[in-house]
């Protein structure tokens, strides 16, 4: 039967057959789309992924090699409904045909949500959402960076909010496609460019849309771009209810683009308010200090010197009177002597001249008295002016303040007498050391007395 | 550093320090006065900064040689 037409049949080796099948499959199905459910998933050595794609009645072995599974936005799991693109081939060693997947994505919104959840969990584990990593939005951004689509409603909204709420601002816009292929990459580049240009804050914004529309903000690429950005980033994507991965990673999430503009502007108004508060606080503190110093001053004034300067003056007055008295005495004696002389020479001199000289002498004594008194009250006045210096000294000489500065005081053990000289310390003597936070007893070992540069034991 | 050369953030940080210093029990009256004076200067410097910005809207692009450049952007206020 085999030789019916006398033609020798082609006899394949197994290898040959599998090789030829491989050629035929690879050329016959070089680029196909296949939809199915993942089962028997196996991630071999964290490199290549092996799984079956199946529907209700059939299945096919599939493989996703390492070079194609590196940058996936979602994780393949059992039961995941996917759309895969690739070609058919034969694994010759086993004679198994398989679907070589080159691109794969989850199918339907349910799958997008799943991909979103998976990425969120992954980034959370990586610490991308840590509050500690979040940068402070600057108090006064001199340059506000904005990555959004020029010509979109979002840009106009943001500008009109900024215009309404603040006199002046500098907005630097980097145009990006906020949707479609490559948009994630665009957004990252815009964040980098704005940061490099030197803006103080970056707002990434787009209007509302479906989960697919917002997908550019749900990729690991954008998350990493925001996470690594040195400039604080405000994420303002979609409506109030839309949450994106960018929102979680950003340093601040704004519910809408307009809110992002408000966040930047409100900070300015708040700053003006807090400046006024700071001023009030400084004033309060200074007034407190003045009151406190005033009390000290009153205390000093309350003391005898200032309260009854008259008594002090009286004391000086007594002294002055005494001086005056002695002056009069001395002058008196002089006058006596002069009188004596006078008596001798009186008959020779005119009386009038003499009595004139006596009067002028009395006047001089009176003037001296006045000068002494005014000198004393002048000194008392000067003392008042030195109150501030006194206050300062009081502070400096307060023993507690000295101890607080790190000094210690040494007392004799038996008596409350301060030892300020080594001469009063004898070997074996017990002393008491008072420090800021308590006291200690100690014994003198030896001593060195310094005398004009020489040391004497 | 001269107050005029200080950035807004630096001024605010210095103001916060001044408050802390003023709050200290052992500060002298003279020091208090000096700090207060400095604080008032700083806060008016900040207020000036708050009010001085003029509006500028620019677009950031890369020139052919790869440099980042900005150009003024006309945005109509309607709509």
C-alpha cells in the first residue's frame, strides 16, 4: 500500500516534523489576537510566565517571556479575563504547540479596576504613599508649574480661579496629552521638565472621564515619576469622586483642577493671616516682658533709696550741715584771728571795708552749702538712670543663674560658708559642692595655690 | 543675611525662631526689643513679597538644542 505509486514516502524524524510544524505555525499565525481566561498560571523563576488561555470548551498553552512581562501595568492572576496578542509556535522538545504572548491586557472595566487595585497594593508595599515621604506644599510658590493639555477647559478653569483669588502669580505650563498612547510618558517628562526648570510646585491636572480616560494617571510610570520628583506635586485629576494612583503618590491631592488652584492661592491668604498672628504674638510677648521688667523696676523703686530719697538726702544734709558748721567754725576762728589783728590795726583802717569782707565770706559759705546739696541730689538722679544696668547685674549675679550656666559653688561642710579661695581648702577637709541640680560632699586630695604665676603646694 | 535678600520661606523660618526666642524666660528686655524690631521688619518683608507678584502665564518647551525655554501664553478669559 505504501508503494502503490512506487513513490518512496517521506519519512520524518520527530525533530524534523516538529521543526516543520513550527515553521508552518509561525508563518501561518504570525500575529493574532486571542481572548480568554487565565488558568494554571506559573511564574517560572520570576522570569517567564506560563499559563493556559481557555474558554468554556477549550484551552491553549501560552507563554509570556521575560522581555514582554517586565513593564506590565497589572498582575496576571488565575481567572483573569485577558486579551493577548502574539503568534503560534511549537516547543519542539516536547512537541507541544503554544501561544507566544507578546502583549497582554485585562479585558473590561472590571479588569481595569483590578489592575488599579493591584498596582495600588504594590506601590503601597513599596512605600510610595508614606506620609513621611510627602513634601510640604510651599507657602508662597513664586513659580507654579502646571502639566496639562493646553486648550483644555482645565487650563482655563485653573487660570480663572487664580485670577479671581490673587493679584499676581507666575504660571508655567507644560503641554501634555493627558490621554492615549504615550500619555503616561508625556506626563512624567513634563513633571521632570517643570521641576528642572525650577518651579516651586507642580500641578498635574486633567478633567473628569472614564476609568480608561484617566488611565494615564494610573500607571506605575507616572507613580514613579511623581515619587521621584524633588518638587512638591499636586495631583488634580478628574472629578471629586475619581481617585487615581497619581492622587495617592502626590504630595497633595486636589479633588478637582480648580481646587488645586485654590490650594495654591489659599496658602497665600493663610500666610497673610498667619503673619498678622505672628505680629500679634510678638507684641504680646514683648508687652509681657515689659510688664515683667516693670515689676522688677517697681520692686527696686519700692526700696528705701527710691521711695524716700528725702531720708537719704537728710543723711547727706546732716553731713553737709556738719561740713557747713565746721566751715563756719574754721572761718569763725579765722574771723576771730582777723578780729584780733583787726583790733590791733583797727584804729588804722576804715571800718566799712572790713564789714564788706565779712559779708562776702558769709555768702561763700552759703554757696558751698548749696553746692554740696545739689551734688548729692545729682548723684541720686544718676542712680535712677542706672536701674537698667542694675537689673542686668541682678540677673547675672543671681546664684541660680550662675549654677544654670554650668558653674558649681563650694561650701564648707560644717558651716554655710562659701569657699572661694584654695587657701581655705586643706587636704582631707570635707567640702560640699552645690550644682544646678543638687549637692555632693567631697574630700580634698591636695591643692595648688597660684601666686603670681608660681605654684605653691 | 540682609532681610531684603531673604526668601519668603527663610523669613518665615526666622520669624518662627524669633517667637521661640521671645518666649524664653531669661531673655532680657533689651534683647526682647531687638528681636521684636527684627520680627516686625521680617513680617513686613513677607507681606511685601505676598503683594508684589505680577501675573505671568508662560508655556514651557524645549528648544532645538534641548534647552528648557518659556514663552508668554495668551489665554482668553471667556468660556
